[in-house]
């Protein structure tokens, strides 16, 4: 766990140095203030400000190709990770689909396609992205967190009541030693 957190932290710090150094280079090269480019974030930073900065660098063609190949690799990696979770969830939730992974992939693909249709509308993409980002970070995190706590708490209470009656999961009744309860709490 420490290794993952440390790698994430140092990657974020390195990315911050790379982005701010590039924005500083662009503002120096074009003799404009840094605040003009510092406000860019999200798709504006990735597809407008950063490519403009790369275009002013020496060997810009090479760096442009590398930058967009990196974006493609990040996008594909994220896509594989984000589609594998619902597919695996469907296969575990509905055991009859266990040997029909292709059907689960098709269902997930169709649902994700329908969810992505608003991004093809003739509305400015920033409006849709900001709406999705705001909804995802503020409302859904609180709702999901509440229901996780609720489900885990009551499922544990129900399971502990079952286990204390000796009817839990086919095992014999077992009484925990007092010291384990003290350490556990």
C-alpha cells in the first residue's frame, strides 16, 4: 500500500513540474503572462495549451507524436480498466453469465455507448464535461459512500447475529475469546 501511495504521490509531483514548466516555457516564448495559460485545465490544457507549447519547442514533431501517443495509451489503459470492472461485476452478480463473458461484454459496451451519446451533441464539450465532473465528484461520491457504510454495517450486524445463534454458514457455534473483542474494538 505504501508503495502505491508513494508512486502516486511522486507521479503527481513530477506531472506538476512537467505541466508548470511547459506553461512557463510557453508564456516566456510568447511573451505573455502565465495567468493566461494557468487557467487552462482538463481538455483545454491537454488539447489546446500543451500542444501549443509543444509546437514552439525544438523537435516539435517528435514531441507532438510522443505526447499524443501517450494520451492514446492513457486513454486505452483507462478504458480497459473501466470496462473490466462492470463486466466482472455482471459475471459475479449473475452466475448464469459466468461462461458467457462475450454477452456481458456486449451488454456493457451497449450501455457505455448509450451513456456516451451526450458527448456527441452539438453542445460545447466543456459544458458536458464540467457537468459530468461536478456530478461525479460531489453527489455520487457522497451517495455511494453512505450506501457502502449502510450496507456493510447492517450486513455485518445480520451476520454477527446469525453467527451468535450458531446458524452461520454451516459452522458450529463459536464464541470469540474476550481478549480478541477488546483488541478488535
